[in-house]
C-alpha cells in the first residue's frame, strides 16, 4: 500500500499523547519525546537513553528506558520512548506490551490502538490486531478510512465483507492505489466469487509503481503472470531498487493464484517473495504473516 512514513505515524502518536518533539533529537528518524514541565524528573534518563542509542549501545538504551518507566510509570513519554526503541529493534511484541501501558494511561486514544494493532499483526497475532483496529475506528471515525491495515487483517480472520467495506472507505482518501483495489478484490472474491470481484474491481489509472499496472490488469483478467514478472524484472538500478518491484510481483501473484484456487502456485510465489521482503516494510510483514497463517515455509524471515 502507499504508506505514511513511520516518522509521520509516530509524530501523530506523539501529538495524540501530548508529548512534544525535540527538533534534531532523532532515533532512526523517530522524534525524541520531551517530558512536560511537571515531569522533568524523567528527562535526564531519557536523554541518557538517547545518547546511549546514538553511540550504538542498544542494551544500555533499553536499560535506561526501563529505569524511566520504573521511576515514573504514570508518565507517557517513558513508555513512548520504549515503543520507539523496540520498534527500531524490530521487536513487535515488546512494542505492543509498552503500548498497552500507554493505553492504560490513555484508554480513549485511538492512535495507540492503531499502533498496537500494527505491532500485533507484525508479531503474527492477527485476531488481537483486528480487535485493536476495530477499537481505533470506533474511537476515531474520522480517521477510519486511513486504516487500511485493518482491511488486510480482516482478510486473514475471514471477515471479508468488513474488509471489503474498509477498502471501499480507504478508496475515498487514496484513490489511485492498485493495492487497495487488489485487496478489495480479494475480499470480494472470498465473499461473492471471482466473477463478482472482477465486475467490482476498483478502477485505477495513475499508480506509477512497477509492476502495479500489470498487477491490476492481471486481477482484471487482462494480463498474465508472465506480464507481471516481465515488468518487474525489467527494472534497473541498485539491488534495493530491483528487489522492491520483484517482491511486489511475487506477493501479488501469490495472492492472485490463491484467489483463483491454485494453491501450488500461490505457495510458490509467496515463498519467493519472502527473501525479497523488506524487514521494515509493512507489506513484507504481510507476506511473512501470510506464509505463517497458511503454514508455509518462512524463508527470508
């Protein structure tokens, strides 16, 4: 999907918590929290944790962040710091655990539920992630159309009608995304069958990412798997520039073949996508979760 950058998402989380951002104080692109005036006692430890991280001492940074929350458990900034640290370390269950503490402090904060839903999905806890995504939409209906991650999670728990509705809602705020059209197709196909899904395939005319044009034509029945692979393989550049379109080609071919009932080819393409999946890319997470849910191999983990 066309994603909002992680720094923007975390900045939204910071605003929702009422935690200010220090310009220039960054952790892998994530803004450093500043304590409110009433909570200055925790500020030195937060700054020490950031300094430890910046000099490469990850263990010291985590230890200091634990001291922050142990000494000031009612202060959101300490828990938010731990969320950022564990997010950067690629530990989604630890992210979810620390978000639970923030939710304890601010149970009406939709952004916290959305972020925990993402972390739980990344950890493979799909059912639990859906509950959080649902709660985020309930608490903040105005932001609900942006919650495309919820639609994907709904697909994996079999709530296909709800998933279709989520992608239709997302279309109102992201009108030129082939991936949104494809996930809408996948939910519709499971709910109503392939002919209905093709007849209701969302029209997309301006998604310039390779090989999205060919992916859209494939789901519409106007292109072949070879067309998708050829477009992806034609991309030149660095290894990263070449691997990204090849990953998306393999992922969406896997999803396409699963939709039409060819499990052998579906598994082949999903497994081919895993070594190409970026560790910090949400759709890479989707590929890994898909393989895990289906009981397929997790090469490229």
